[in-house]
C-alpha cells in the first residue's frame, strides 16, 4: 500500500538529525557480523545496578499498595498523577525555595513530547498568518529540536562565540548576545542545560539574560534540563536551576533510569502549563501512570536525588575523564584538536579545526577501524548560515566501558593523524 501523504505526513515520515545516522549505525552493526565495533554513538543510559534496584524497590512498593489497581487499571488526569505532582512540588519548594502549587506542574510522555507541544503551540503561523519563530540561542544543540516543529521555516538557531584555550586543547561555546535576536516575531526559546551534544552548561547569568530578553515580549523560554539537577544531576560543574515567570523548566527521568517509561516534567507559570496540558489532552491523554507512580515513591523517599548525585553523576564524570586523559596522551600535540569542556551530560564533543575531510567522511573512516561516533553536523538544526565548523565535530558517547573508550580514542587519534598527514602530503 502506498498512501498519499500530506505535507505534515511527509515531513514527520522523514528521519532527521541523529536518527538518520542511527539507521546507518544499525545497518553497519548488522552487516559487520564477526567484527567487533566500539560503539561510541549511543545515547541510551547505562543500566547501573543501584539505579535499577531503586526502580525495582519502588515497583515493589507500588505492587504492595492499595493504589496499584487505580494506577494501572484506570485512566487519569491529563496533567499527571497527583502524588507525583505533589512530590515534585514539595521537593522543589524545599530544595530551591519556590512556591509551586499543583497547577505549576505538567507530566508528559517524555520531554521530547513536551518540546513538540511547545514548539507547535508557540511557534509557527498565528491565527492572523504571522510566523512566530522558535529560537535556539546557542548552536549546536539537541538534534531533536529539528524534528519537533511542524512548520520548519519557524526554527532558527544562532551561531555561538567560542572561548578557546589552544594550549590545553579545550574550548567552550557561549551565547553571542551581539547577534541573538528575540523580538515580537519570536514564539518561544529552547536550549538544553547541560547540553546534548556538547556537555556545555550556560552560566546562571547567561540564562537570566536570555530570559530577560524574552520577558517583556511574553515569550516562553524552555530550559531543557534532561541532564540537570536534582535528578539525574549529570552536571559536572556547579549549576543552579533557574526559574521565572516566562521560564518553563523542563525535565526528564530518562537519564535517571526510566527511559522506557517516558516521563517528562514541565514546571512553570500556570497559564503556560495549561496550554501544554490542553495540547497533551488532544495528543495522547496522559503519560504512563505506572512510571509516574514509582517516580513519586523515588522522589518522596529522597533516594532518587541521592543516587543521582552519588552514583549517576560520578559514573559519567569518570567516563569523561577517561576520554579527556586518553586524548591528551594519544593525540599528536601539533594537531589542532579541541575538546569541549566537560560540564555535564553523557557525551564528549570533539572539534577538529581545519579538518581536511567532512565529519561524515571521518565517521566512515572510523567505522573502518571498528569505532562508531556521531557526525557533529547533525546537531545544528535551524542554523541557516554556512559555517565550516559544522563539518569539523564529532559526538562521543560516555556509555561504553573504560577499556572500550580508551581503545576507541586511541584508534580515533591514529585516524585523525593520518587524515591531517595525507592532506599535507597531497598539498
């Protein structure tokens, strides 16, 4: 059967960003029977024993409770499971000195759906025909933002400024406020903190400045805190969640061990929450109540925040250190390589200035030596201007074993050295 697709149907049927690369990776792994690949592409979190045990314990509590039938066998509120909403409000009010009520919180089927609701509620064409833009103030950023908007021309990203420490082979992206434009044509602003793919953490001042630019225009600012504190707390540098009238603080429990249950959390102004709740009612009714119920137990007990800080964060922080130390040892000192400062998340981001080939070609060469990374050009959705930097980066997952990361970085260093040397010889 070959049905005719609408414009939206055709758009949503396409694989975008890293998902297109993942299709190639899956085919590579299937075709390479007998060949061992070091897969440094995955965004799937590692199943840590302490984290799995937490969710087993919370499941046992749910099974033993009188609430089990009500949770699993009945529909619920589109806003979310009341005990989870109460647990989040109490935890955040105590932890951050807030005054949240139940009307300030929405539970969604993962945070990806949350950005879909927001992008199409606040971005796109208004009832009077005006185009409202979805602004990504710091590119590169999460590739999924490229797939959430039904009006592709609404998405616009801004090129960052670069802090470079060439001697230490380190760099950091920063918002370029001299070019960032938030106007009456802006529908909403979205950015991740910590950032997938780069591990970048915008400073408190940078976040407040973005929110302040948007506030007079009543523009919502969505802060994607899928890697932030208090859970999963995958920030390797000190950072404070920022709240405000025009800020939607967006969270996910995926990297806290529940990716299969798809639990997203939005915290913000009641009117913004109500808009997104109505969208959710029309789209899917509500998120999984089983996942919400066990999350309520984990938050109320204090164990989720404790395990995030004492188990999840140090596990991935150590992985980044392995990447950093191995590259320092293996990469030739005269090559112009730069690693983004490891401030959070579960990835490392490598920039190779003046790379003689594209990131996609480098990805293909690395596959030949049994190493799989993700080409960086997939992480610049909405950036319209040409920028050679986009073809000079790769994302490295921190989900492999220490031994695999060491071997993978050593092989990468050899391939990169050969690529630069061949360019010099041919020149």
